[in-house]
C-alpha cells in the first residue's frame, strides 16, 4: 500500500518495514510521485530480501541477504545517504 502523509521537511518518501510506502502529501507532480514510488520499491525489495532493515536507532544492511548485519547509527547524515550501496541501488533503478 501507498499512503500520502505529512512528512518532515526534505523527506519525499519512505519504504516501511511492513512493505508499505509513504509519500509526502506535498508531492503534487505525478512524474515525481512515480519516481519516488520506483525508488522506494527498490528499498521494499531490499527489506524483503533480507538485505536492509531499520528501526528508530539504526540501519542494518548486508549485501547478500545472509550473514552478519552491518549496523549504521541513524542520523540526518546517514538516512538517505546517496553514497550507501542501498541508496545507489535505488537511484540506479529509477
């Protein structure tokens, strides 16, 4: 499911651990919305594949979907960081 919600400034969309996607209610452009959905669907797949997870404190990631989780503390600098492999993968799929 996809929900349009009030979001904090600078956040256009999110892939949630339950498989849903939220999009900022401020997004009005249909092409932009489609791009956000494509991006977030990559993260949904990463979560389902066991390669990405997060909670309020940390981002957990592993490229193979098996083995030990790498843990990154969540912050404005790490959340959505375009240099992380999971974000690069999502931007490359758009």
